[in-house]
């Protein structure tokens, strides 16, 4: 018995593909992006897998690298391709989570409520760090992207008023994540008026409750977090990209606001979840095969 409905792909991509309407592509984000044209996406909103946190159960997934630097290098390669497909006026909103070194624990036991959190491996403590150190991945990645040519325009604190309690007594409970705003050029599109709050320019701390999407067993974007990114950095009919599409939240927000989107996701089960959320008549489904 298959848990998810069969996905009907309109086309199997081997080579370059020109995109004209909203599209979900099953494939590895780095390989898939290489098949897309230059300069056609206006805005990117995405949340890559965090390092060493979760096994999405599929070959080729990012996040299970043995070394932290390998993980950062893999993301750098993906975002170099993202920059190529982005228009010169384009903006990238990147949500990225942090974690702690594992100390001496070799693996994470199965969480009965959330089997995806079981890890067969747990990365070693990176050299230079100690057991219990905060990894600092968001800023390490931000500096690496900046050095790679991106303009780092803002860090946003995503404050989660409903953050999960933690069983720690030797530090505060973590209740925020970072969202970085990067641009391809010095001058870019940003409609500050569309995202004003309390009659003034939007601030850098955004209070948004986490809101799990019922069928997805992984962290999904609350739509409220995505909306200001899409509204401020694109106009109607323009393309929004999410190279780590998951359950398709970015696609849903794009559609509701009259934008087109490209979603790339490796796991066909998640694409099936996304398919149910998206308007079928205006969305095409493609799959990357071979290399
Ligand atoms: C944090 S989740 C994104 C969730 C998404 N923002 C949502 O709202 O549902 C990260 C996603 O990246 C996918 N992924 C991991 N490695 C990938 C790769 N190499 N290429 C494409 N997708 C990948 C995972 O399957 C997972 O769905």
C-alpha cells in the first residue's frame, strides 16, 4: 500500500529546461538548479536542512555531512547556483538553524513521536570546538556566502513565542532562529511600504509562532514568516524559488499572492504533500533523471 498518491510528472528533465509557469521539480537542488536558466527568479525564500539534526531518509540529502565545513561547502555550491538564476534585482531570504556539538553521544535515539529525528550518525565535534559548544552555523554560513559574493543586507531574528520547552538547566531555552536577507547586487528591489508595521518601517525581530503542517513530520515554514519576504521582494507574476521545498509552504504563499514559483525537493513523499496544497491547474510537475 502506498501512503501517498502517485505523482504524475509532466516531463523528465535530463538537460536544460526553460520555465514559464509555477513548477515543482523532484530532484537534488544543486543538480536541478544547474538545468535552469540564468536571471529569471526575483525572490528566494528557503530553509535548508539543518546540520546533523534530522534524517530525511533519502539518498543525496544535505545535512548528514560528517564535517560541518562539508555541509557549509555543499550549501555554498547550491547558493552559487541560486545566485545565477536570480535576477540582478533579486533577494534571498535564508532561514537557517543552529545546534550544539554532540559531546560524547554517538547517535540520537528514536523519538517515538517523531521518527525522522532518529539519527543513525551524529557528527563529530568540529575541530576547534568543545563538547556543549553552540555551533554558530548561521553566522558561519552567512560569512561564507558574503565572501562568495552575496551582499548580506540584514539578519532577522525569528522569535517563536510558542517555542518548545527544552530540558536544559544550564542555559536559556532557545526560542529564535535567524533569517538572513542577501542580495545579488548593491541595488535591488525592496518594497518597504508593503511590509510596514505599526505605521513604521518593518523591524528586524519578527514574532511568529511555529505552525506545523499536519502531514509533514519535519519543520515547515509558518506562512506568516514567508509572506513579508514574498511581498517586499517581488511583484505579482514574478518567480519565487525555494530549492528545499519540503511541504511547499513557499509555493502556497506565492500562489495566494499572485506570484509564480519554482520548488525543488528531493523526496517524492514531500512533493505529494505539496501537490495537495497547490493549485493543480496552474502548477506543472517535473522530475530530474540521470545526469
Ligand atoms: C527544513 S525542510 C524545508 C521545509 C519547507 N520550508 C516547508 O515549509 O515545508 C528541508 C527540505 O530539504 C529537502 N532536501 C534535503 N536535501 C536536499 C537536496 N539535496 N535537494 C533537494 N531537497 C533536499 C528535505 O527533503 C526537506 O524537505
